[in-house]
C-alpha cells in the first residue's frame, strides 16, 4: 500500500450532510466554526465540535439507519 493511500484527505462535508467522526459517532453537519465542524445527532440534540481531519464520510447504510431510528422515535411519540 502506498503512503498516499494510507493518508486520506479529510472529507469536506456540506451543511446538513450526515457524517461520522473519528470515534464512530454519526451526526448531521450544522456548520463550520472555530476551525472545525459542528455536528449534532440526526433528529436533533446537543451539538459537538469535530476537527476537519476527524470527519469521515458515513456509509449509506449507516445514514439510513440513523434516519430510520429518528422516524421510529417520532412515530412512537418519543420525539
């Protein structure tokens, strides 16, 4: 494996995009401020700050799981 393949460029997400942080947390991009991205849980909640190099693309399956969890919570009256 080449050195270039090992060091991926950071993902530059757009607002409202669903991404993962380096810890594996899935969140929705709310903005870019203070040198990093502000993420929040899909469906709402407390935001957290992530430096650009810790932002990863979120696989489609995980994005769908996050959206489905929100839809289920809403239909159950939890949101």
